[in-house]
């Protein structure tokens, strides 16, 4: 409770200052309305930084994974384990600290347990994606201490439409011969509403601009061989053992293919005061695990803090050009390599129930109940066809929210959240025992309007119990609280301040892991003596929104007590570096800024310019190297969007800088450029709107490696990709 004393002090100071501010007479300023359905108090303002992808912007940004879809937003990055796997990173925090939800209920997959596990919600079924940046523990529990990604699907209808509506999206890309298709239909009569959706994706191994292995990794391997005094014969034998050595493979990323399909049906009964509905969804996904074909068991962490010269990278680019003629010849060998690699086979069946009622009891405006029930299975299949490791996750989650009328000037919502999870892993990668986890959360959030500003406050209690198959039970509990203010400063300008104290319970993998984890190339050891993780967070946002231009900037500071992380011990077990879960204090600081301006306007069109920048720094309170691993690099970007009649054209560029603030046994990551272009032509046929579009990604064919990826040294991002398609909405 190192920082707990600061919370009541912060509350008292803010109340005193803002009460005085409220007494001053000032008229004519209103808080801009923000519609954020992931937050029940957003109708009049929101102190927490938030982003949303919807409509045309979502259509343009949609990508293979949820992480990649939101990663071009300021402050947001993504992990990567090949094209099929990408989890969001918010303000430098990921994994169990970022909660990914489908319609306000957790995805209930096992994506937080390992970097190679895909999120089970597909971005192509999204109506809207909302991002709550920073701690959202008050609403969604300790797993949201870093933020929330909420994917709204509309699979449980809330109202009966007047007419049949639908959407069809078909697209194909040259890189990996990828094809994607998705559709949805919504209809109903009188008080009955129904929904149907489906999607399918298929892609071969993706093309990359250079070598599979990074220059730093290849150099580190050579230096390690020299240090170990390998003679020439041993080196030749080593090359024969590995087949085509990773540094010799280029042009295509082996075992990066994927195939997925899924869909849902839902219906609801809608009345004058409320609704009740249910949906059933199914997902099946098979995807390769890149990196395993190039030296299973080798890890970048074995080679120390290597920080090679940028000159070396330039030399590597020269090598790429010289060896371009060998590209086709080497591609013939990739298929054989991929056949020697494992694949993941994911299946999920999910049932969602939602009900809403207006004025359920005296003093309450509305009641909302959501329940999700999940049956999840994830098999990692060896090249022989045998299941090497099987992950099973049977879980359910329920949350109820009651919005109450003003009490002492405060209107708000009280709620409860319950969840039950039975997780088991069997096979060679069963590095943690089967665990049953029960969680309970009780919360209140409220807001009060003053003459010149709005205040938001909240309080939550959480209790979590882990019951492993072997070992003793572990029970954790904690309190989270927040206080924020939304303040109109001048016409169009709004300032927000938010302070919070959040508690996160350790997840079972952090407590009970004990074994080799080949996906992350580490031998993981948990610690059942871990304490709750606490964070004191402050952020301030300044926004302007006008007719021709807008601006938004946020600065944040998070001080963690007993921050849980994996510490590399420097020793090996099963040929893998041993990483022990440990706790130390840590500090995260950063900022993000974005702006846009309509530079020119003419009949039937306009030209809009935009720019953004973001950065995050993370430090442990330890002696020596205090850097944390996989912290994303700083970025700057700019773009423009041109529209004229039925045509739209957009060009976006950003620069991700070199990340050399690295942890022990971690390699630095080179900077890279990312250039994208998008063009569409839309027209109507009766009541149907048709859009023909083409998009180019990584147009400069740059070598891109995400510092947030566990396998960045052996799996770069796809090279130049041209994708085109048709979208029909009626």
C-alpha cells in the first residue's frame, strides 16, 4: 500500500479546488458529448482517455488481428506472433494488464497466457471498437489495469429494425494470396429481432523484404560461436542439423499461413421498457507458428545486450539487393521448412445473453445484465500430426449494472461482476498446472455536474481465488478508486484530469508456471508468493474540437508498487533461458498527441491533414539495468485525406524509432518506416451503397520488426502488400 495515502489526499485537494472553481460565475461553455458505450457514464463527458474506431475509419483500419487493427492509434501498439496473432499494447502495458472484450464481456480465451495465442474475437465482425486507455479496473476488474479494448458486434440485437439491413465485405491481397470475406444480416418484425453473421479467411506464408533472422541476431550467433570456440567442423555440423540456417532464409516467412472461419446467430425480444436476447457464436482457426523452423529452442536473450551499429543495418540492406536474384530459388525450400513446424488449431463456442430493463425499481433508471459462457480448446499440433500441447478453457462471466437516479447530486451506476474459469494445459508445453479461478467484483461509479465542470468518481472491491490441481489455494483481494474532472476551458477547448489507484491480482500463470515454454523460447518459473500489484496513475488531457481543426494531447504517469514481470536469470534449463516471475516497483511515463485540420474545401470535396506522436518510458526501481523488456518505441506520423465526390484517397506515414532502452539479455530493435495508401470509389444502387477499394500497406517494403514481439528476431512483419475488395451495405 505504498501509494495508498496519496488517494485521499488527491481526493480532498481536487474537491476543494473544484468546489471553489464551481462558485465562480461563468456561462456559455458546455462539455462536449462523448458517446462511449463501453463506459456507462460517458453521455456527458469522460475523464479517461478514449479512442473509438467506427464507420469508414474502422473499414479502413481493419487488419488480421485486433491488435493490428488498433495499433495505428496514438498510445496503442500490438504484439505479434505472425499474421494471425496480435494483442493490443496500451501505454506500454500488455498481456494480463489489457482486457480484450466482446460486447462488454471478456473474450475468455487463453491469449493472455502466451504470446503465441490468438485473441478469439475477429475484427471483421466488429461494428465498433472502443479503447479505454489507462486503468479501467473500476468497471472491468484487475485485468484492465492497463486499459480495455471492447469489440462491439451487435450479435445480441437491442432493437427491432424497421427493415432488413446487411453488410458484405470481400477482399483479396497479393501478399500470401490472402482472401477474406465477411457478412452480416439484421432483421426483425414487431418485437422480434434477429442477427446472422459469418466470416472466412485464408492466407499462405507471407512475403518479407529481407532475411527471416535479424542482422543483430545473426551477429550475436556468430559472436556466441566464437566465444564457445567452435571449430569449423562443428559449425558445419550445426548448419546441417538446422537444414537451411535462419540467416540464409529470406523472402518468405515460413509457417506464417492461416485459415479461419466462424459466425454467429442471435435473436432478441424487444418491448417498450427493455429487451432480452441471446447469441451463439463459433470460431475455428488454424495458424502456423513462425520461428520454430529456424532453430527451435534458440532465443535472442541468450546473446546479451547486443546493440549493433546502424551502419550494420545499412550493410544488410545492401546484402538484400545483392541477393535478390536468389529469392525465387530459396523460396522453393520454404515449404519444406514449414512442414517441420507446429501449428495451432483453435476452436471456441460461445453463448452470450443480454437483457436490459428501463426503470426496474424505484430510484433506478435502468438495469443491464450480460452473461458469457465459453467452451475453448486450443491444440498445438506437431509436424507428425500429434497434439503436442492441448489448452482447454471453460469459463463464464456475468456482470449486472444498475443506473441510479441522482443521490446528493451524484448520478451513477452500481454493479457486480462474477467469473469462473477452469483452465488446463496437457502435453509438452504444459508449463502450468490446471487451475480453477473464481473472481468477484463490486463497484460504483458516479458523476456530478457543476456549473463549470463535471466530476467523475468510483470505487471497486475485487476478490480472486486460484485453486490449482497441485499446491495450495491462493486468494487475493484489493480496492481500486478513481477521481476525475472534465473542465471546459474556452469555446471548443476541454481539459480533463484523472487520478486513480488500481489493484491487480496475479494471474495463475504468474503464480504456478514451472516448465519449458517453447513458444516464448523460455523456461518459465512462477512465484506463488506474489502479492497484489498496485498502481497510482495520473493523466491529463487537453482537447480542442472545431469546425476545421481538432487537437488532443495526453500526458500520463503510472507508479507501480510490486509490479510483476519476468526477470531473466541468466541460466538455462532444457536449452532455454530461465525467466522467473518477480516483483519490483516500476514507473511508466509517456505522452501522446494527435491533430487534424481541414486545409482546403471545395464543392464536393476537401483536403484534410493529420499528424501524431507518442512515446512511453518504463523503468524498474532496481540497481543496474532498470529497463523492462518489450517496451514499444517512440513514433511520429503524418498523413492526408482527399475526398472529391464519390472518390476518397488517403496517404499515411509513420516512423517507429530505434528501441535501445532494453532489458538484460534483450536485443535492440531498429527503427522502420511505414507508408500506407487507401483509395475507394463509392456509389449507390437504389438503397444499396457499394464501395470499391484498394489499399497498399508497407509500400516501401521496409523491414519491420516489432519490439513488442517475443519472436521479433526471427519473424519480421509482412512486406509490401496490395489489397483490394468490394464492400456492400444496405
